[in-house]
C-alpha cells in the first residue's frame, strides 16, 4: 500500500505527523504532573518544574523517573540523579 501511494514507509500514517511543542505554562505543567496515577509530593512537583523549566520532554523524563521510583516503593532521591542524567541529552532546551 505504501508503495502504491508513493510513500516510502508502511508507517507513513502512524509516524507521518510531527508535533512541535513549546514550553508549557506552569499551570499546564502542573496539570500534566497531576495526571500521574500516583501523586507526587509538593516538594517533588516544585523540583520537577524547576529542573525542567516546563519543557514537555524534560517533564516527561523527570515524571517518569519519579513514578517508577514510587511504583518500586523506593524512598530515596536516586530518581532525581537518573532524571538529570537523562536530561543531559537535551540540555540545549535549557539555554
């Protein structure tokens, strides 16, 4: 089907759209964080907002690490170190 329609990939309908997201407002970022199936503490929310500068990708990384940490019932801050490590690839967003 892709060949018949002139597309190069059978995934053209799935991956053919790119959305460019900008920085979220603090309200939008808080709403996104609040959608977590396990609530984060106010301290964690503030730390995530500060470190991510409300960039959606960075929010996703930090929230994912925090959620995983909570699901594993770990009571340490190793999730913060891991989140910051993963964010290094996207440091240009914070410039």
